[in-house]
C-alpha cells in the first residue's frame, strides 16, 4: 500500500503568497500522482501560546497517523520527525541581518532548529537559507537539498507593448512596508525622486508601491512621484508588474523572494540587496546588486542604466524565457517530484 502524503501548513493553502502559496502548489503538483492531504491548525486559539501549542498538537496528531509520509513547513510540526522539512528562511537569520528580536522570534527560531534537526530530510529554498541552516542551526550540510522557489511563468508574463515611455521609468516595489523589507531605503529613494532635477535627455522616475496593508503607507502618500496601492489580489498582481519597468527591492532579509521572481518573469529588471538579488540571480545582467547603503542618486543611476538596456519587448521576452527555464513551473515540478520520489523509494510502501 502506498503511503499517504501529509503536507503540514498551519494556515492551510492559498494562492496569495508565502508558505501557504508554496504548500498550495506543492499539493497541486503531487496530488495527480499521490494521495495528498493538508494538515492545518485547529480552530481553537491559545492566545500568546498559540504558535507553540498549535505545532505541538499537530506533531501529536501526526504521531498517531499510520502509513504516512510527512512534508512539514519548518516549525509547523517541529516535534515530529518529518520525512521532509521545508525551510523558507530562518528566524535566526532575520535576527542576525535585521537586528530584530523579541520572545516570539526567538521561540520560532528554537522550533525551526528542532524541526530541522529532527527531520529526515531538509529542503531549503535557497543557497542563503542552506547556509543559515548550517551555520546558525548546525544542520549537517549533507542533509540539506536546495530547490528554489518557482514562479508561475504562465501567469507572470511581459507586456506585449513594443516599447514603453521614453519620458518616465516606472519603478515598483511589492511587499510589506516595514524595516525588514527596506522601507527606510524606499523612503530615501522616494524623497530623492520627489525632488530630483532630472538629467538632460533622461527619463524621470516614478515609484509605484503595492502592499497588502495601509499600515506604514502614510509617509509615501500625497507625493507626485510615488503612488501606493493596497490590497491588490493575486489575480491583479500580474497587471501591476506589467505596468512597471524595474523592481527596486532593498530588503534586509528574504528566504528566496517570490515577488522578485514574479517581477523578473514579467519582464522587469531587478535592482536590490543581496537578499533580493540572491546568489542564484547575480549572474543575470538584468539584475543589479546594490548595497543597502547605496545613495539614492546611485540607485537612480542604476535604474536608468538597466532601463536603457532592457526596454524593448524582445529584451523583456528574453528575460522571461530565461527565468522560465531556471525558475518556472515545469522545471520545479520535475525537481520536486524527483526529490519526493527518491525519498519515497527508500521507504517501505
């Protein structure tokens, strides 16, 4: 009898983003071949202890299931030795690179470490994540496999316009407006382009922000060269990207950014930090690595440089094709199925 695959995602599955989105597509890819069930948290809430007791209860539930193959998402079932534990980044990494702390983050880091140590196999979404698991959680390197997050290349496609305006470069940001995501650097850039004396024969720059919540959007409102859209749905994001030319992403921490992949697949160049332009992306000439302390004037210069090289529809389509080949849906499907099949083949079915 074949084992049933249980995917643990505390908040269930969704096409909106984050762990829920990865779990959603993992379920979609596996269910054609295997019997798959999603395990999520119960309806009861335990207040401040919720993030500890919910994964404890899920771990206990898994222990009593028979004939199972468990794919966990890090701390979501941290006490159960999952067959595969997927790690989307580390809380220890967040603390290291952003200076954030607090009891909740430290508790999550502790649970992440336990889940990775107890798991039979660990799947990291990036080389950065793997490095953190080894260095910060002391997980044996040979236990970790890297399979990068993927992008729905059939959904995130370039604009079919031959060329865009020669008078304005539309630069976008997609994500939460918070320190971890580089809000202070976005605000510096917004300040700069609001008052910039545009160089002769060069296009002006406009910053377009898409964020789920209005919180922290205040400083960007009422500006002539910055716009903020809140609450865009997953189905609206492809059009948002297609209305822009370049993504500026000065984030201080990412596991492996799905927003960056979505922008690239939509034919946008990417300029940002070494967590946005991760090692997997740094070989692409349409990605520009910028240190967090890069002055906004130099950010603007880099934006204009990228825009000058990758404006045409041909260039945008080539960018999309490159991203599709390395990070698209089909290549991910092949990799994840081969990974799961290989592990299952070593189990008694």
